[in-house]
C-alpha cells in the first residue's frame, strides 16, 4: 500500500481556520476532496488544494504505485501552528495594540485503498469432481445403538 504526504509551511492563516477546511476532506477520495475544496468558500481552501495535488504527485512518483489515482484517498490531514509575526497597531491616546499575524503548516497524507480480493466461485467443474470423488470414497457410518426408553431406567 502506497502512502505519500505533502506539507506547505508558513501558510498565512491560523491553524484553527485551516483545520475547519481539512475536516471536510479527511477520509474522502482524492477526486471528491478536490471537488469539495473547489466549492468551499474559505480562503485557505486553495492552499489545501495545492497541498493535496502535491501529495498525489508524490504518490505517483513512488515505486510500487499502481497508476490508478482513483484508488487514492486522504488518509490524514492536519494543520500545525507556525510562528506568529508580532505587529503593532496604533491605538487611541498614544497606546498600541499588539496584532498577531499567525501562520500554519498544512500536511496532507494520501494512501492507496486496498484492492478487494475476489473469492473463486465454488461452482467450477474441478471442485465438483473433487467433491463427488470424496463422497463416494467415504465409508458408511456405523450404526449407533438405539437410545433406551425412560421406562427401562425405572
């Protein structure tokens, strides 16, 4: 099973706001996640889409990848807090308010879904021949003695 990841560092949004968008795509197929991001009305959705496309490209470059992008899904995605830039905003009466310009590190993991293993149907001729031959080779069951009646115990 192939797993790949991509990270965008120092994205100019808070980790909390990015987490809201990442919650929308967690566990979805890659194509469905990209469609969800395209119609999400959040500014960070475009950045998350870029990271997701990068993770898919990383998975395609891995050795052992089946080549089927439709089997990829978002196995994990999270936003960690990055460094905050401190700025000063003028306030009335000569005071100053501190403004924190937050950043986040976005990480998306994609994995390949396991291919379902199909069971061989039991109706083929070879298995029928084996079962017929095995049934005829069995010895007849030994007869059991009849159970004693309740009156005989008294």
